[in-house]
């Protein structure tokens, strides 16, 4: 058995690095959508606001939250402003997710507020825990009709079947999209053990070849609709663990099939 090197505490790179983002295919969508190759240092809130697209919120310095005194979600709900720490990878990626999924992010904020109104700030409900987990670690796997079987393969931890035997489906009829900004943050220094929570979304034939803006807009609309109309995030079949470095094309070492033999990382499903 190959030993897994798991970091107990993750620390992102201290300094901004455009080269880091360009070299890691996990960030390819962000680089293309936001022109990150042009950046030479951490972008400020003015830059983030220039890339708001259809987002209903704006970004402000985190000092605004400190001076206000309200809870983070309450402040966003009341002001339509997202407090953002300066020179901070986590908040930088969080802002980009707001710009990619504006409807869904606004809905999650509303759901947080509804739960807070019912349970108070101190008692975290089951839904609030799921909202936070998805917000930080969510990965959307967009499945075209010929690839829908991968949802059950991955839920059952059939890693070999999905990642090796049917590898040809990835990026042709399976389109991964990262939703959790903590996943992006940890991908700045990827490590064996990095795991996302996958949510499966069925999409039309050919979706994997759609232009980037159209694809993200479609998924934002569909995700918003599904979360609003169904108990999507409460369903225990959703948010299944997925070893993100196993996604074909996202990590060089997974080009070798022996990479998937690490059962500390690609764990078999527990017998019940």
C-alpha cells in the first residue's frame, strides 16, 4: 500500500504567482474566463468588481465587515457586498466563484439567512452545514447522457471503472466544474488527499464543447433551480467524496494507472 502524505494544516503560497495558475490545469477555466495571465500581483476589489458580469453583489474590503459587526452572511444579505480580505487566495477564489455562479451563490446566502432566522447563529442546522460544505468544497460533475452511469460508479468508489476503464468520457461527455473556493485554494499547492464533494448534474449532448461563458451560465441557472426546488443538498446521495487529483487532465501523475492504486487516497467504499 502506498503511503498517503496528508497535510493536517493547509497553507497556500504566501505570494501571488501568475505562473502557478497558468501551469496548473485545474485553474484553466479561471485563467481563460478572467484573463489571469495579465495579472502580476493579487487583484484588488476594484479589479474584482470589474469582472462582476451578472453578479448582483459587489466586493468591498474586509474592513467594512470588521467595522459593521454583523455576521458574514448577514452582512452580504443586507448590503449585497462581499467582504474580501486583501492579498488572500481564499477570498480571491471566493470572489471568482461569485462571478461564475451569481444566482447560486445568492441563493445559498438566502438559505443561510433562512436557517439563521429559524435556528439562530449559534446552532448550526444540518442544512447550514451542507451549504458550507458545498460552498467550500463542491465539485460539479456535468454528465452528458452517455456518461450518466459515472455518477453511480463514483458514488460506489469504482475509481478504476470511471478514471481508467471509461477514461475516454472525461472532458468529452463529463465536464468537471469547481464550485468550492477552498478547493481552488488548496490546488495552489496540491497534495495527495485533496478531496472534493461531488454533485452530479445531467446536461445535454455536446455540453462539454460549449463555450465557457455559456456553459457556466447554464449550470448556474440549472443548479439554482435544482437547489431552490428540491432538497438537493440534504440528499445523502449527493456531495459524494471525490479524490480531485484523480480527475483526468488535472494532475500529471494520474496519467499512470498505478497512481490509482493508492487505496489511502482512492478508498474503497465502506461495507455497511
